[in-house]
């Protein structure tokens, strides 16, 4: 049994209930502390859960968190940085998303504009940039000295690694241009994303009344094929929110993870009563069954304020750090989960 106090603190009378069950709650992927703090500040100064997700993820876009969020990171095969982002309202089940967004820094802001200023859900590429510009977002070059030098180094190294397969010339040796060749009998299953070239921000915010929002922002995969959109802007893959159950968000190899809708699965499991840690683990296990070497992690939170995370253990990645902020901690706290 549990009782919700006016301050939003949930007392755990049952030992079965995790004692960190406190609302409001912010959970986000990776140790992106400033993003967590910004989301909390937004919420505590009267902002909605959507405002908190938007501002929190925008903070990472400004800070270029780990070089994997926002401008100046993950140049594609042509050297351009393109952005993916989404935001979801767990009360109304509305979603706004952008993929392959060019020349606009505030991708999650544009995602929110898609949600609020169109009847669509997902805009991509050049057209998304035109939409953003029309909505008043500034157009600017997303290239920085850092992204340019990552790109030139990659060119000097014969475009290695890259995401091409079943083409000639041999993509493990060359920069193309590529032409398709006959598919082999046995398809190889790749570990596509370099675990050191990643780190999407995925955030779940739940307020005292149990309203849930979730969102993501990323510059995707380094050296991606132009036009590639990852899991992060896809509802149910990158993030999912439902105020009758909870929220979840994912990070990692989006090319693989998007096929399993791990955020949707985790929320559905929580709806069925699964503890957030168990829900996250199950979402990871489902992918692992087919792609044991995939790199990825999921964060989960339910509407009682319980939360958890899970990740897939691969060489060089055995623990996953994530951020938590609730009434109890009153500061952003970094937590770590052992990968399975
Ligand atoms: C993508 N999921 O575009 C993102 C990248 C990422 O940790 O999260 N890496 O595939």
C-alpha cells in the first residue's frame, strides 16, 4: 500500500515498493547533469513536463553533450551533422519528431513545433529544416572545427569504419562510390555503433500529479550514410510516454534498437505491473536474443516514481550511468546500473 503526501512524496508501506518512489521525477540517459538540472528547474518554476523535457534536452543540444547531441558532432559521410529528436506527451499521446534535420541547432524545439503547430508527427530532412525556419528557428551551419577534423581524419583513413555492406568496391577498404553486388547467403550481424561515438539524451519527466512526458535528442551515428535516421525520433523506439503507466527512453545502436521498440515495450510491461528495472531488462533481453553484441541501454520510470535502467554488456561497456532528480535527492544524482 502507498500513500501520496501533498508534497508528492510517496510513502512506501510495502517492502515490495522500491523506496526511491518519489514524485516529481526526472530520469535521463548518461551523466548529463546540466540537462537534468535544467529540466528540474523548468518543472519547479511552474513549467509542464513537456517544458521540462524540451528544456532539459535543449540544454544538451547547447552543451553538445559528449559531442553526440546537438551541433558539431557525428558528421555523416559527407561531413554534415544532422539531428534527430522527438518529444511525447503522455497525457494526450501526441508526438512531435524530426529526423535528418539540417542546419538547425534546437532539434527538440523543432520536434515540439511539429507536435504543436502541425497535425503531423514526424518531419524529415530538408523539408523539416524549411518548416523550422518558417517557425522562426535560426538556420546556421552545424559544422565545427571538431566535427570537421573528425571528418577529415576519417577521409584520411579511407573512410573507415563505415556503414556500407554488400557493395563494391569493398567498403572495408574504400570510400566508394559504391555499387550493389550480389547478397551473400549468410548475412552478417554487425556491431554498428562505436560505443565511444554515441550518447543520445533520452529523458523522462513525471510531475507530482503523474503527468508523463519523454523526449530524445541526438546527432545519431558518426559517419552515417546521408539520410540515415536512427531510433531516437521514433515513438516507442527512442522514447515513449503514457501517463497511465510511465515513460522510457533508449540510447545505443539505433539501427538495431528501433526494430524492437524497446521504449514502448518497457512502458507496456510497467503498465502490466513490472518494476521499471525489470521492464528495462526485458526490453534489452528481447534485443539481445537476436543481436547479442548490440550496444544499448534503456531507462524506465513509472507513475509512482519508481525508476530503473538496463544495458547490454559488450566489451568496453559493462555499466551504464544515468541521471536522476527527485524531491528526495534535491540535486541531480548519477546512478549506475550493471549491464546484463
Ligand atoms: C542513434 N540511438 O542514432 C542513437 C545513437 C545513440 O548512444 O544513442 N547512441 O542510433
